[in-house]
């Protein structure tokens, strides 16, 4: 019983030591707007930009930036 428990504990701890699956040079592919859950991610990001510009304050929708309207 103790052997099984030790083996399970060893497997559990060794799983935590795995290197990340996504390499730094692959993260740009995952950050692409095509990877979002939206049906049309490029047009929805454009609409979001227009909405924020009309409201006069950036960041109301969770994006970063100041309220001056500059990118």
C-alpha cells in the first residue's frame, strides 16, 4: 500500500516539473486575433477600437492605455 502511494506521489510531483508546452517563439501564434472565441475576431477588435474612441476613454473594455486616445 505504501509503495503504491509513493509511486503515485512520485508521478504527481514529476508532472509538476515538466517544462512548458508552449515555447516563447510559439506564443505569438496563440496571441493572434484569429485564435479568439469571437466569430469574426478582426472585425470585432475593430468595432471595439471604434467604440473606445467614441467613448473617449480607453480601457473601459479591459484594454490597456490612457484616456488621451493615442495608441
